[in-house]
C-alpha cells in the first residue's frame, strides 16, 4: 500500500514514529524502573513484582490500564470502519458490544481474589482444579487468543503506517514491537501501567482534538448540524443496505445489529481468555478490583464511540468532497476493511497534521495494548510452561530471566503471524470477525472454572473442544450455503461469522453444563486458594516474608514446608519466598467484604449490560427511528461528554489516588533516601 491515496507523509515520518517514539518510551521506562528500584520497596528484579506488580495497584491505575489494554488498533480503525459501513449504529454497537465483557469480567476479578488470590495466571487455577490435560487444552485457547490479538495489533497498525507514509509494511510489522519489548523488559507490569497511563493521556488529547475540529471549527463540517446534513445527502448517494431508508443516522440497521452480536461473542473470548485482563485483576488490590473493572468499562466505552462517531462518520460524509483522498472514486471494500476510513477522514479534515496526529494516536494504541499482551504471554510461558513442566523448582532469578526471554519470543511470534496474514491478503476486518469462532467455545468453561464449583473436568474440556468444532462447522456451512464457495471473502461475511460465533460460544455453554450435571463436582476452593501460598506456622509467622524485599531472592526458610493439597497436585505450585505469600496475608480482604464486592459486580455489570445492549438500542431499532437533527446533535454532545468522563477516570483519577505516593517519592528523592 505504498502507493495509497493516504500516503501524504514522508517515509521518514513512519520510521520516526515507529522507532523514535518506541525507544523514547524505552528510555522513559528505564528511568521509571531506576526510580522504582531505588526509592520504593518494589524491585523489578523480583518475579512477583515484575509479573503481578506485587498485587497492590489502585483502581484508577488499573482502570487506566484496562482502557489501554482494550484499545487495540481495531478499536480505532474497525470502529471507524463500521461507522462508515453502518452509520451511527456502528460506533454504538462496537462500543456497547465490547464494553459488556469488561463489566462482566468484574465478577471474575472478584472471584479470582476470593478463590485464587495468589495465582500469577488463570491457567494456574485450571491446572490446580482440573489437572494437566485440561491445563494444556486451555493453554492452546489462551495462546490462540494472544496470537490473534497481538498479530491484529501489528496488522492494523502497520497497514495504516504504510498507508500514511509509504513505509514498507514488513519493516513496520517487525519494528513496532522492538521498542515495546525493550520497555516491557525494563519495567515489568507496574512500570508498564505507568507507560500505559501516558499512552492513554495522549490518546484522549488527540481524540478530543479530532472531535473539536470536526464538530466545532473545521470548514468542511464544523457542527453536528452540518454533519447531519452531509449524512442525509450520503444516504441518497450511497444508501446503506439493511438500514431504515438507507440512512446513516438510525439504529435500525440489520447488519449493524448482526455486527453487535458478533462483537459480543468475539469480545467475550478476547477478554475472558486473554491473560492481560486476568493480570490486571491479579495486580489490583482485593478490595478495589471490582471498582477498577467497572470504571475501566465505563471509561473505555467512550473511545470507540467518540472516535468513530467523529472520524468514521466524517469519512462517510466527505467521500464525495474533493478534499477526500480517493476523490472522485469511492474507497473500495478492501481499503475500508483494512481500516483506512479513519485515515482518509483525518486527511480530508486536517491534511498532513491530521495524518500525523492519527499516526501518533494509532501508535499509542498499538504499543500500549502490545505491552499488555507481551507481559501477559510472558507470564503464561514462564509460570504455565517453564515452571509447570520444565523447572518446577525455578528460582526467582530464573523466572525473571525466562520472563525477559519470553517477551522477546512473543514479540517475534506476533510479528511473524502478522506477516502471514498480510501475505495471505487477510485484513483486519476479517480477523476481527472470525476471532470469536476460534476461541468462543472456551469462554463459559473458563468463567465457570473460577465461579462454579460443580463444573467437572470432562465438562470443561468437552465444552471447549466441541464448541470449537461446532463453530467451525457452522461457519463453513453457512458460507457455502449462502455464497456457493468457501473463500476468504465468503467466510468473512456477516452471516457466516455470526453463525460461527453463536455456534461456538453457545455450544460451549450447553455442552459444559449438560456434561457437568450428569455427575456434578463439589470442588473445594481451598485447593486454589493455596496456590503459591506459604502455610503460616505458629511461632514463626513473623519470619514469613510479607513485603517484596523481606527475604533475599531464592532463599526459602527452612522451617516452612508446603503442606497444602495444591503443592503436591501440580509442579507449578512449588513454593519460593518470592512467588509465594502467606495464607494469612495482610493483603487479603475479609470474606464479607469480598462477598459485598461480588454483589456489587453482579448488580452493576448486569444492570449496565441491560441498559447498553437492550434498553437504549432496542426501542429505536424496533421503532425504525431515524434521528432528527436535534436528536443527532444530542447524540454527538453525549459522545463528547462521555469522552470527558473517560478522561477523568483514566487520566485524573490515577493521579488523585497516588498523590501521597508521589509526594513521598519526591521528598525521598530530594533527601536521597534510598528504599531498603
């Protein structure tokens, strides 16, 4: 795509952003890590701190990290694609369909604090509960999820970098992860949260820049009223199939609704099976994990909703304007599916400055999410492969070394897969729609593993495998029945992917429930609660390390021996002083407070899901309502307001929560007081 109509920036700009900004954050991380190691009690040289941030991160920073991790290249590009394709229904269903999973994950975040408070990965819980066969099956689904997410990031990001600058697409694919790998290795999970925070701050500033320019000052649009008139004209020139009267300003969009269902299924897999989200639950303080995920879900909704309501609709409104990059031609289906609607709109509105701003914001989205994926997969490979099957008695130094190596390994793996998709002419839109088919079968078995003590090993394994098989059969059969052939084009259509996603996730649910009820289990959660726990022995409890630097790395107190069931049931639960914490840890919340948090998670997540996915859209869908100019103006104002709320949650709340920490850090640095 070097000859793309959007290539108005020099090639050097592409290399400057990809390499320059990447290594800027690497040096920033180096500084943060040095300050953290010198002036705080948390050392990045310890595996517990590197992989879990010592389980002490406050909800504001966790919420900001969730926003960062869930803001893929697809969040910006695919949301604008569906806005261009389905009108206002696209941004709404993209945001609503993917926010639900974060809200529902608050339930799992609470349960992992109740039933596996010292685990490093969710696969450790699977291993302790169901054994090695299930562990390996779920591990396959976990790696499929991470490979698809990671390669999507690079595929979408490289496509836009290449389109805007003419940079070689394969150079972009391999160079984007280099700086990210460097700063993740230097900083670990906690410092990654801080870089994610800076990425989110820049992201919010640029989104607001695009919104204010489009709806307030730009001569091509300049107001919601002018946008409305342009979209009404576009509906006459290029009506949308399946929308009421072909309109861009209606939620009565048949294909938009289908996309929303696909988004629900696909997003469930990418949240529930992605270690990056579990890692944030593990890193959070027990009492605030639920609040963090609810706040993160509310904050994230604004990003695709506000961004694509701006640039996605602007692309549709300005397609016939001479300023549009493809004028007088209409963008072809491959360009739109590759995510170029947003770049075309940015160029039409702001020229080179718009292209540069989009390039930066996209790079922020790609790198922040990539950092989450890299450290998540590193944790899986370290604790669920290396420690579980290769070196059960690994020392903390060995675990840190392996974590660093695995970050680099996965950086290469996701780049290789992105190259494969590019060579095979598989674009971002196809991968996004198909992902739920491949991983949907494992969604409910994974969730039940942490919340339902009756689920059996056979039910969990069969739900995953049979769900996958049913999804593939439904996918290929529907594509063949509707279009007479099975190709990349026919398998990427809405009806084929809808059938596959629904078959996969619903079959997984039905199979795991039916097989479980044939002979229900009665699992003892004390087994998973004892993962990585050091039993507290009367008289020596004060010697048990309860802070990150209590004991030298690798020294195991001779008076402590593992006695829990889990320490003998799986090699991944061998103890060391750093990766294990006392059973009576002061970090644990009381059972009553965790039960209250669970109730809050259930009530808030189900209520918000009902409002976003049923109460708001369904009346407008079934009434075939087409927005009036006043209603559309209010719709745009709400998107502005939500972005401001999101900015407050993800940018200002973390600063307010940590104000005392920063004050103490500043005073210690002034005095030269080094942490012991």
